[in-house]
C-alpha cells in the first residue's frame, strides 16, 4: 500500500471515529504532591529549548540520553530493550533508553500495589479491560495526554489520531490513554482485515486421518474425542491432551465459547444474559459428559503457561479454543518438523443448535492495550514526545521494520523487509525478535493502519487461520466489547465477585458426577450471582450499550 493510500485509510478511520467518541463516566481527583502540567500557553520550556511546533515532531527538540521505565502488563512478555537492532536504533535516534518491566503475576494486582506505594513506572501499558486502568485515571495517577501534548508536543495530536483520543475521552474532556491495535468498523470493511483472532483449532494430521469429523455438534464432538482416545492417545511417547481453552474459565470457556456458539449479546435492544443461554449450557454439559467418559481431563483448567507452551510446541493438543495469533511462531516450526502435517488449522468448532456460524469479536476502537504516562515520572516532556514519536509513521516504521539498509529496503517506492528477515519471520521468529526486534516485538503502540502495509505475505500455515477468523468475524460486534463494569463502583464490585465465583464454579460443573448435580451447582451459582448484585451489572451493561449506540448514531 502506498503512502497516499495509508493516508486515505487513516482519513476514513478518523472520519468515522469523529462520530463515535465514547464517553465513559469518570471523575478526575486531585494529587497535590504531583502538579499537573500548566495549561497550554502558560507552559515553560526547558532552558535553551525551542518552543514545540504542532507541525514538527517534538522529540527532535531534545535527544539527550534519558531513561524511561515502561511497564508492559503481560506476564508472558519476554522481550528486553537495548539488545535488539530496532531498540538500539530508536534509542540512538531519540536518546530514550527504555527499561521494560513485566508483572511477575497478574498485571492488575501489581499495578494496584504500585498505586498504593506511590511508585509507578514512567510509562504503563495495560489491557483495556483491566480494572486498574480506571483506577489509574480516577485516582489521578496518570497525566492527561492532551494536556501534556498541549504543553510539550502538540505534534502528538497529529499522529495519535483524534479518533482514538476521542474514543477514550472522559467526561472532564481529558484523555489518559492511547490504544494500540485500534480498529473502526469502517476501516475493517474498507481493508477486509477484521483483526479477529479467535479460532477453533485442530491438529491437521489427526483431524484429517480421522476423516475430518464434524465437531460442530455435541455428538460429533464427543465421537471425535472417543476416536482420539481409542486410536491416537499418544504422540512420540507422550500422552495427547484432547482439549485446550485459552484463558480457561474467564475467557476460553466463557466469552470465547459463547462467541463460537454465536450467542447474542442483546435481544430486542436489551442486553442478553449470555451465561444462561440454552446452547451455552448444552455445550457445558457436553464437556461434563466428555469428562465423565474419560475423554477429557482437567489439565486445560490447571496447566501452567509453561506446560501449555511445552504441549503446544510438541503438538500434544488435539483441539484448541485458541487465538490464532498465538500460533504464529509454533505453526511454522511444526510445519518444518519431521512431521510437517502436525501444525494446526482452523475449522468449524462448536455451534449452536441452529448450526449458525461463529460470531467472533473483531477489532474495535478500544484496541488491545492502552498506554499511559504516570505522574511519578521525572520526565513528562520526554515521555509524551516519545509516545508521539512511536505513534508517528516514522516511529511505527522504525520499530516494525528496523533500520533501512540492514533489515529493510525501498522497493517500488515502498518499504520492504529483506528476504532474510522474511525467512526468519517464517522459520525462527524468536531469533528475529531477539536479535532484530522488528515486526511485532514491540507492539505497545502498534497502529495497524500503518504497519499492516509493511507486512510480508503470511506463510500458508498462518494465513489459513487468519482467513478463517476474518470470515467469521462479526464486524459490528466490537460495540459489545468491554460492557462489563470496571473500577470501584457497586456494579464493578458485584461483577468482580460474580466473575471470581464463576471461575470456581465452572470446573465443578465439568466434573459434576451427573447432569442432576450439574443443574444443582448451576442453580446455586445463579442464586449467589443475584445476591452479589447481578441486577446492577445488567443495568450498567445496558446503560453502556445505549450510550455507545447513541454515539454511533450521531
């Protein structure tokens, strides 16, 4: 895609989003110990420094060495800064050296503890769904990015995208976080890229050797598991794990499975209680039956990340409710192994009783994660300028492609990865990320409108999964993402208690001795749910959905 095409896509996305600005209820507290930046027009620039120009990148005003700590809220994130080519190049250019930090456990809990201690990293990237995001905003722990940009780098408004900033704008007019991987419905329709990553995967060789069994019905699902147990219980001397669900109870076995079953999010304009949907309950009972017959075990509910990785890398799962993006390194490796058909493909998995295709979550304006600047930073001006640089086309190119002449060249007026980099992307992504740090290594500020134009054609073992997900994406379904209450409100506390209890209950349902026991456990859960305040949760969801619809209709 040419540069002018990119600008057209961005214009389309921004034009649509200008009508969408989602308002979320919040109030900004005060923090007297850490003053907010002065209003635009009264700010004072560092001595000897020129005033920021809205048409020029602010980072160029000061490229002296500075360290910024960056908390990446993903305990599986294993990359460092300063060793790879791309990170060295960015530091040499901007003067910013990044010290990456990842949580040892749950990101939400760790950031909450940091808030209590008053010691936060300079930059914070958290999942847009995390409770701690709202706590950071409402507790006045992070800067309003628009105020920092007004004071230190108005160029930020040009590159961050007014649409994304409007989407996250709060009632006080401020925006505290900028998302990565943010998509509008219009952009998805225009590009054909939905950003859907939910898939139902099977190991290709086993699936085909079984005669491509029907996995869409409870009967077919159970029959395939029986065949697996009878004929394919081991692989290379190790037991095959029949099934895996990403994120187990709170994600894979709940929201994700419900999307596969095309369980509606609303009926007649009213938010629908997906948990009590008959098709969803029927499939939970199917998993109970599978457990009773010894066709599945509970390892998918208790395996550690290390165990999941080991089994995946050695093709020891048969079926998986799993995002295809997590298989981009594994599938090429398996395809290049001694058993080249042991990689995973996307197929139709569990369906509802009508046989409807899945309705998978697409990308949306929320994006994946949001990045913020804490008020404990000693260098707010360098922090906002660094984010501005990373959000710009130049910064996106530097991190995604690396250094011109070393990892990419211009070809027909378009940046293009060198052949050896493409080869590594397909065969040894770990080396690509560690030594070169390009493509998706540093995704915290990734803008798909820009970087997708530079992606090489995906290997067939990856493209098959992506195409399948795109084909089942519910393009307008992004509006339903993130309807659950967050923060410290009564509704949020109620939802937190309900969610925690559900994580305990679902394993009990799957291991129930019979269907009567299943029904009793489920009914008890529904009663507790009501006691916890489920009505408040539903009221919140309805109000949030109505507000989003109103904004989209403007």
